[in-house]
C-alpha cells in the first residue's frame, strides 16, 4: 500500500440528513492535516427527501475545484451507490451500512473488491446517539480506511459540540472512534493507498465559502447595514452576517421582499452608512426599479448578485453564469455602474472591499456578480490580510454644521461629476434628492436643459473612474504570456481553468487563462493586449457566450472556439480538458 496526497471523496445521502455538515467536517480533517482542500455540495430544492452529495478534493498541491472521479464513496443510503458508482475509480472503495444495505442489492462491477460494510446503525445504538450520529461513525470509518489521523477529527468534534455539553462531545467522539476502530480492524489494508499526513497543523489556513468571504469583506469594509430577502444562493451572506451582528454592530435585516430590501439599503446609504444587499436573479429582477433610483439620486450601493439556473425559478439550487448581460444593463435609463466578478473565495473578500470604496468614491451602484458554485463551495485558503485595508468614503463630509457661503446643493455640478455629500440632519443644511429629474438643489426640475446637464454630470464620473481602476487588476492572465491555447472566462470558471492548465501541461499543451474581472466598465485595451497573437477558447456557464459577446462588442475580437455549459452543473476538469483538446 502506497501513500497519496491527492484524494477525492464523495459523501451522499438523503436531503436533511446532514450531508453538507459531514462533508465540511471531513474537509477540515484533511485541511488540518496540511492538505489543500476544495469542497462543494449538490442538493435539490427540497427541505427533506431527494438526494444530497458533498464532494471533497484534498491534495498537497493547491486545488481549485471538484474532481470527476472519486477514490472513496461514503454512502449513507443505497441510492448514493447507484447514482455515483460510475464515478468511482477502479481502485476506489465504498463505505456503507452492511446491515441496512445488503451487498447483493448493490449494482456494482464484480471486479470491485473494496466494499467496506460498516454497521453504522448498530454502532450508533452502542454509543446511545441519535440517528444523525451515523454520519460521525461513517466519517470515522472513512478516516480509518484512508489511513488518516482520527485524533484530528476528534478535536474537530470537541470544538463543534462543546457548547452542547461534555456528554454530547463524548458521545460523538466515541462514535467516530468506534467507526475508525471497526474500519482499521476489518479493512486496514484494503485500499491501494493511504492519504499522507503532510503536517498536523491548520493555523496557516481557514475554510470558507464565497458567501462567507463576501460577508467578511463587507465587515472589513465597514458595512453597517445589510438588508436582504432569502434567496439561494445569496442567503448565506444574510445568515452569516446575522450571526455576527452583535460583534460587528451591523444592522442585519431580513426584509419582506427584495423590493423592500434594496429600498431600505438605499435609504440607509442616503443617511450616511455603508450598505449592502444581496439576492439572486429573480430577486434582482424585482430590484431593478430601485437600482435606477440609486443611479438617479447618486447614492452609493453595493449589491451581490448570486447567479443560479434560470429562466424563472429554473434550477434554484444549481449554478449558472447567465446574468452577465442582465447585470451590465439592468434598470431603466442610463447611469454609470461597476460590475465585478470575483473568481475565488479570496477574491470574494478583496473585491467586496473594492466595491464599497468604488460605490462611495463615485456615488454609484456596484454589483458583485457571483454564482452558486462559487458562493456555496468551500476552499482552504490563507487567512485574509486586513492590515492594509483602506476605507475611502469619497466626498462624504464630516457631521458638522454646514458653513458654506451658498445653500447646500446635493447634486452640485462639479468638474468630476461627483458632488459633496452631507448626512441628513446636518445643521444649517437642507438635503434633498428627488427621484425625478432634479436641479442641483435636488428639487424636481423638468426643463430639458436640466435633464441634459444632470445626465452629463453622472457620466462625467467615467474618466476618473477609469483612471481609478488603473490601480486594480481588471483582468488577470494566469500562466505563461504566450501559450498554445488561451482559456477565456470569468467568475467561478477560474478554478476549473487553473486545473485544466495543469492537465494540459501533462499532455505537453501549454495553456494560460485570461480572467476578466471587471465587466463594466469593460477593460477594452487590457483584453486586446492579452488576446493579441493568442489562440483563445471561451469557457462560460451560459448558452449564449455572454462574455464573448462583450469582448466582440468592445474589442472587435470574435472568439470562435467555445465550450459552454448551461445544465446547472459546474465544469469538470477532465471533461473540459477533453473538450479543449478537441477544439485545438
């Protein structure tokens, strides 16, 4: 039996059976053993029933997405085996409850030898646990057959259940140890490999989803008001911030609708605090009228748009990249905005902070364009650096009596199009901003000259906005400057593209990846330079190649080679590698 430091595990069972929690726990075991880890959950739009599964990829080398095939399947029901047996590697194995699932019922190839029947239900009874504790027993057994460190898992269980009392802690630790002991006694040398323990420390990594990283970015940026209506996959930001509200002194409010949520956020921003709202495609549809309001009254606003499969309800718990054009053009009328697409968990944190600064500096809406795969997948990453974070409130003036020689004008015409902001309630100042076409004072004015002047005022912000964006990476070219093929994409395609680059390199194909981060204002010149003399292939999670359309619109470059996926599932590295090689 040899050692490996690259393993893929799938845990499956019924929805509501704690599959995601089990996946996160095993992922943390690998992380604390020194491995890089990526974990993602697949679940239907059901509270209970249906099939859930969690995929874990762990390696001593950085990992960026899930894998196509698995070394071990932990089947908490019979359905898991039938659904995923084809994705099991020939030398892999299956853990299942031999008392609950007769081996004869399993439709598996005869040559498959690594069947690990563990009496999960009986062990739960022995430790006097509830039925859900069978997950803990199964994870202990998985650690046993993989030859990993059970003590790491025991420590995680102590941390997880301490608040429930020592009795609950002891019961879970005993359950994990019992599963581990059964596996090591009966199947110690069954697998063809054992997972290498790189180092028994986790202090240099944290394990986060994109949702959690966005929420932490908002906290770091000084957000003091978050309003949202729950909608998958953006609900995670709301849940995370609610749990932190006392620590952060942030007002976190679940509104009665998306319309209420965005209007509350605009009102709080008008009052002077940093604000954010989050939603998915259907909720963003409802927000678009108020998005125009924010553009008209020049009130800073950050919106996280978490994409899922549409149209309409679509596949509400699955991923997509089909709202790019929607984010770029949403709302009636014309006004400047910024659309940023982070590609990984670290970028979710960093770009959220950038979004708040840009919204304040230019008094515009900024949209963080994310997707389900990015928001709900976990990645083990180095802790964020917060010592160098800069907070820029733009032309928001301190709360002090107004002393200007002329009456305060909220929409005063300025060379850069950005007017000084006062907080409502400032002594000696009347602060007004009408949603209709308004004069510099903010009061309504229906003269055509005023309409033109105010439209010009809003777009005068663009030159300085573009100059400001020179300080941030609007695109990133990963890999060599010149390659046999350039993968072009945005958002969560970053992870699979980086994996594909490594796979192509093994086949002596040199590849790089052009990641477009800022979708509006579009980085025209940067993209032109990056694609010059390259052989591009577009990879997107939509049917109409929306990024490809933006590239053609702004640069004149037509990318004819495309790999598009629009069935709600993320790209798989091996499948995408094959598709790209077919296009070469």
